[in-house]
């Protein structure tokens, strides 16, 4: 890079002779005229140019910059408003979520209580059914036992009568025989 700069400087020196700043002096003489009227006209032209540029460039540029500032400010205020709205929506959503969780816990608790009461009801019904079946079975057993006693008693009476009639070889009144044997069997049951 420094090599390129050295070459450019040598070319510059070669064109202007011995004075490296000779071309700059020529430019200075052209910019600042030696005559005062030329200088005043040049200043006036520069002032007029500045006024024209101010009217046609600076004012529209300022208007554009002001419009841009207003647009950016409105976008910022709109963004802030949307952020506030989003925060409010988020808070409302969180509140709704808390309420929903609370309701779900209440539903679960209610379902648990209902399940427990249903379980207790079913257990009570089952106990009552078991008790009624047991009572019925006991009654049936007692009834069968009484029936069997009666049947056995009748069989014993019949056998006793048959044996007594063979032993005695005569037939006593059937009702009297039954009464005697029945008293005997009942007496045996009571002992």
C-alpha cells in the first residue's frame, strides 16, 4: 500500500515540476478571485444557492424528518399500547387458567366424594343383601330341619308301629298307636 502511495506522489511531482503544491495554488487562485467584485458576486451566488437549497431541499427534508418522527412516535405508542393490551390479556389468561384449575380441582373433589358415597351405598346394599340371603338360608335350613324331623319322626313312628304290630300280632287302633309313638319320640327329642 505504501508502495502505491509513493508511486502516486512521484507522478504528482513529475507533472508539476519541483513544487509539489503548485497545483493546489492554482486551484486556490481559481476559487478566490483577485478582484473584489468577482469575490462579491461569487459570495452572492453562493448565498442565493444556499437559499435555493434551503427552500427546496432543507424544508422538505425537515418535513420528511418530522413526518418520519411522527410515524415512528405513533408506531412506538401503538407498540406500547399493544404491549399493555398483551400484558392485560396475559394476566386475564393466567387468571382464567387459575380459575379453571380451581374448578377442575373442585370437580375432582366432588367426583371423589360422589365415588365414596356410591361405594358406601353399594357396600351397604351388599351387606343388606348378604344379611337377607343369610337370614333366608337360616330360615330355609330351619324349615328343612323341622321338615326332616317331622319326616324322621313319621318314619320312626311307622317303623315302630310296624314292629309293634308284628310283635303283638294284632292291630291296635291306628290313631292310638300314632299318639303313643309320637309322645315317645317327642319325649326323646326333648331329652
